[in-house]
C-alpha cells in the first residue's frame, strides 16, 4: 500500500508541477513548427517598451522624451497592459514617473527602441507563443550602425522571452529589426529593399535568400518589396515609417499631394507599389492614404544632445520623419503621433476611417522624432495566444 | 442603439481588462489588512535566488560557488520553479550554466543573499499575496555592515514584487532581513536578540517597539527571543542558522553533545530557550535536535578571495558556520547542506525523521559556507496563495 501511494504521489507530482520554461528551439523554424507572425491588428496580450535615457540620442538629457514615453505608455495602458523595461540606473526615476499600472522591470539596454530589439512573436493555433530573436546590430553594425556597442540591446529579445517563459528561436545570425516588417497574418509581408538589402545587415545573402529566411521564420508565402523608406540614414528605411496592414487585404500608406514636400517621391512610389501588389491569397490590396505632416519638421536645439564618440551626431535643421504612419494598433485602439501640425486632425480622421471599431488616440511625439523614431518604434506588441 | 452598444462595450472592457498591478500599500500594515506570514512548511509557489559573482565574498572569482548555486537550484527545481536573478554582466554565463528549466532574469545586486534582500511574503485567506520590503543595509550599515554600497540589494524586494505584479509594503525604514525570522504561520515568530537588537539595524527602537513592528507586519501574537546566534560578526546571529519551525508547535534546533565544539554553548542555550517556550497558541514547543558537523569547518585558500576597500577581509582559519540548520523546505522536499563531514548522513536522517512526508535532498555547500551563508540564506520562497 505504501508503495502504491508513493507511485500515485509521483504520478500526481508530474502532472501537477510543470514550471514555465523558456527553451531555445534548435534545428527547426517557426514555419516547420506551425507558428506564424500574426497581424498587429489581431488580439494582443501586452506591449513592451524600453525607457529612454541616452543623452546622445535625445535632447536635454532625455528628460523631455521621458515625458513622451510616459504619455505613450499611459495611452496604451488604457487598452492593454504595458511593461516598461529600464536600466538599473533609471529604475527609480522611471518607477516614480510612470503610473502605477505600468509594470516596470529592470533590463540593461543600449537605447529605447523596443520594436527593433524586442522579439518578434509568432503564435500557433494550439494557444502557444514563441519569439524570434533576430540578431540586432544597431541598424547597420560597423558599416552604418547608429551606436556602438549594441550588445545589451541584442540580448533584450532573449531576456523578454526568458522572463515570460516563452520559447525562442535565435535566428542563425540573421540581422533584422521589428520595424522593418509588417504582416497580414495570412502569409503576406511588406518590407523595403532599402533596409533589408542594406550593406550593414546581411550583405552575404541574396534577395531571394533573405526572402526565404523571412518565409521560414514568419511563415509567409509572399513578400511585397517597397523600394525605399524615408529615413535612409537612420534605420535605412524601415517600412513602419511608410506603410502597414490595416487588416488582411488592406494597407495604409504615407501620402502627400504636395510636390514640394521632401517625401513626395517616396510617398508616390510606395503608393504605386502597394496599389499594384497582390497578397499571398491573390487579393489586390486596398490602399488607404495617410497624410504626412503639412510642414516638414526639422531638428531644433540639437546642441542639447550630447556628443559621443561612437554615435552619429545630431545637427540643427536635420529633417525629421514626421510620418503619422508610425502608430501602434492595440486592442480596441490606435495610438497615433501628433506634432502640433496643421494636418494632425486630418491624420486622426483618416485613421478613424481606416479603423472604425477602434478608438484613435493622439499623443504628441515631437520630442521622439527629434530622436529618430516614433510610437511604433518604441513599442513591441505581444500577441495574445488563441486556439 | 449605438450609444447603448458603446456603453455595453465600455462595461465589458472594464470587467475583461484588469492588468496585474503592483502597488505600494500606504498607511496600513499587513495585520490591519488581514495578511500573515505563512510558515515555510506551507505550500509554496516558487523560489527566488540571486546569482553569486562577488570575488571579494567568494573564493576563486566565485566560480566554485556558482557551481554550488547551480546544484542548489537544480535540487529545488525538482520540487518547484526557481527564478535566478542575475546581474547583466553575468547573465550569459548564468543562463549557460543553469538548466533550462530555471528561469533567469536580469537584476542588479550587490551580493547573492536572496533570503535577506528578497521580500518577505505575506498572504491572506482570499487568495492574495503581498510583499514586505524591509530596509536592507548589508547586516549593519555603517556600523558593522559587510559591504558598501548596498543600494542595489535594497531594491531587490521592490523589483521582485513589481516583476510579479505583487503589492508591497515599504516598512517605514525598519531594517530587517529574512534570515532573521522564522514563523509558524499561526502567530508565533522566533528570532535572536543578537541580531534584532544589534546597533547597526534599528538602534533607536526598544525591544518592545521592534516586537510591535514585527507583530504588525507579520501578523503575530508572540515573539520568542533566542539570545545568540552563531555568527556574531556576519549576520549578527541570524536565527536561520540556529532554529526553525518544522510545523506549528514543533521546532528544530542546532545541537552538539561535544563540550569542545566551538558552538556548544550556543546550541545548549538555544535548545534551553526553545524547550521552555510556549507559542502564540499556548502550546509548549516540541524541540527536534539537529546535529552540527562533527568537525568544525575553517576557511581555507582565503588568498583566492579578492581584497576590497569596503568589504570585510576573509582570513584562513576563520571559523565557518557548518550548521545543517540552514536548509530550505520546499513542496514535498527539504534541501539540506552537506559538508563531507562524518555527521552528514546523521543530519539527513534527523531531517527525514522531522519531515517524514518530504524527500530530504543533500547538496554539498562547503563553498557556500566559506562565503558566509548556506542554502536558506541564498533562497527566498514565495508562498502559494490559498483560499
């Protein structure tokens, strides 16, 4: 009887106790394992952000942009949970400045771009989630990267997965950032040649090899290539400044009718490419126009940005990427940039037409574009698992 | 109709979406809020540890003791989940050395004593848990603390609570460590005067005031005071080297029959105090004897410990605390120190008699006692919530 009891105890033990464990998946790809990258418009679990502090990226010791991050995090947290990752040095400050319902977790970092340093999550139809942990090299490594070193940033994806007990793929040295890709969740991806074929990422790979890699890791059938993005010198033209999926079969694209606008050519070209494209299901895409700011935005007070040996210096009058495209879709909402520009309201109106079932919320992100990014760049959404 | 739909959506939203939020509880105490510190023998959720790396605490660059931590973590993980907190500098090393089922999370720290830097958890009967975030000052602050600074260690309790969405009490500057207290979960606490009345902790408070503070934060009716611990110079005599609760009404106490053993007097005195004590329920305690090592252990190879300006230097021949008492109770198990001493097996046998329903597992922790602690010191258990 005692032996039987012990056996039953042991069996019960095995079934009752199974700790969350984050494995490194080896030898297979998400496609082989039945995982896909969902569209951003699909249901989400939470949003990850990284607290900004680089005084050689942001103006005035990053204090103004910290206020912007607080506002963005607060806006998102009205719709779903937010975790803010923060260096040990800034932990107390971030905790004190952020509302109590934002979770604050220590994590070393080189800068604040969670979209590019966080994992790209993939899900399957069994209610499981995994992470793609791309190699991160600060948008171009030693060729044209924006800072050195970037080792802490490159560890963020792994650390997030480990923190949450999520298995992850370390993608064999393939360099990619989350801002360079948008999917429809049904086999189609949009990206830019300017970025993915740049010399600082995967120069040894052909366009076809890069496409194959994306197809394997994100479970795709088709990649739609836009030629150029709008920031050749920073992210080498991330697609998340240019276009995104609104829902399967529909994309939003940056737009201006003004031939004197500095991004006129890029807008026209991207719109043309997307209007002529078909997706993985053979659908012709519906393309929504999203205005650029009426007035181009140029960097001011660049003198308050620190000098740094290995960071690209910022100069007064540098053109900033005042695209409204870098918004974030959340559960029931859209968090969109505002600049104090005449077209701010138009952009919100256009977004509300694209997303009639979501509440569109604007946040002033002028300070953020001075630093080279926007709302989508500083957030990484974690999709909800579904069955 | 549209308005009604909006209202229903809004109501649904409020009920569906409630993020885990970690508040700082202000103006009340756990006792007032109906929370109590459970006994270590009650059901647990997980165990927290902090990866060792101080080369001025541990021998040979802390490499041998890292192996010990791996062994302790692995032993615990056979019974319940373990999270290992680790500095950014050691993250990759710790992740590679630890089994995959141990969760590794970055957290800055000054040293590796999770029992003393982690939160003391309290639970209520509604299935809720909160943390007590005592002030930590490295066992004596500027009076007789063991290192400086200790600011990262003092933040660990808050960070753990924040990480897990657990509300916490910052205990108004009251200095305490988890190793200084053991409870029966039914209103009784054991501690030592040597530690709690030390000059480096709360010298402005009387014994009665300290007792009141403990009663408020841990929900107690009675504090049993043992006079001395066995390590006056390090933790100022933490009780977890001397005695602990086996279950309500029963305690274990260090013991030696050998009048020449260096801890003979302390063993006799603690045993006498506990044998004469009654608990909060008026029960006379049953006291289990747990042997000390037969041979006292003295520090060897102290020359491999780094010199440091603000750390107490280690010397060859220093007496180490080879008490078997510093074990950890886990779900279905007991993880106990072993030293390669003649009484190793006796200690395991005595523990198995005390805990007939648990599997007693020994781990060699000689390297750990050279650093001044043991299994209980390097672990903080998180109790399971119960209804």
